[in-house]
């Protein structure tokens, strides 16, 4: 599907309006936090993100300068654009900025909860992080109701370079049956297949409006 520029911007505006919270994150004391270097536009990235077909099993935390030039990034919207090992492109909307935990260092924290689209296949996953502001632009042209047509334009964008990590090989959706208890195993496999089917439908519904073609 081809998405027009304004459809793309409208979708990003919806993300801004519906997916944002400021709150402290509960991070384990031994959890590694990966740095985003805005000077070099690089991301310190883990060797691997998760395992094949995992869903919300891993969360990766990044730290970034809250203030960049004259911009408070806590007022921006943040998305993680990624291409999984199948070559499929998706967008993860960062739902939370933690501006308290590392406030003394001038940093804020953002989480990436690794979802099923990212772990759809084992192999290399490539991703980049974007912060942006959008503003409304009213056109003289009116819509069918006689109201000024609202369009959107970027006020600000800052991107990182592309980083890469790995999704580890897992069992996937394949199940090996033991011939000695095949009937029990087949029943178990059928239950798992049904669960995976339902999970795929949920993931598709939740991410349909976030996928950028």
C-alpha cells in the first residue's frame, strides 16, 4: 500500500496524541542501559535483543540527552523504526519517557519492549530511533463540512544512524512429538497453535495503524 505524505504525517500525529506518558521506570539494579549518542547519532546496542517468537519477554532501556540544542526531547514523540530478519518494516512507539531517574546527568530513559514482529524470525534486526515534533497547518481549502482542512508538518526531527542486533534462534512454532505419548503431544501442539494464531491476530490488530509501508 502506498501512503501519501499527509497520511504518513497524520499517522505520526495520532501516535503523538495517543501514546505518551512521563513516569519513572522500574529498572532492575543490574540492568544494562544503552546510550544514544546524539553527537555521533549512534546507538550503543545489545548483541541480541530477544529470542525467536518471544513477545514482551525482553525490554531494552536506552538513555539519551533530554536537552539537545534548544529542544527538550521530553516534549517530542519517539519511535523506533526497525526491519526484522524477514525484511519486514515496523514502527515501535515509545510509550514512556523517564525524566527522573537520570535527571542529575541531564538524561532521560526510554524503553523498547520487544514485540512479536521484531522476533518473527531469527537473525539480524536493524533499527533506528527518531524524535520528532509535528504542528498543524490549516489550509484555505475546506473539507466537506466547510471547515478548514488540517494538515501536518514537521517542526523538528532528529534521527540516529541504523544500528543492528540479533534475534536468537529458538524453537519457533515447531514442536517435536514423542511417539510414546503422541496423542498428548498432538493435543498440546494444537493448543499452542491456537494460542499463536490468536496472538498473531492481536499483534496484527495492535500494530496495523503503526506499520509504515
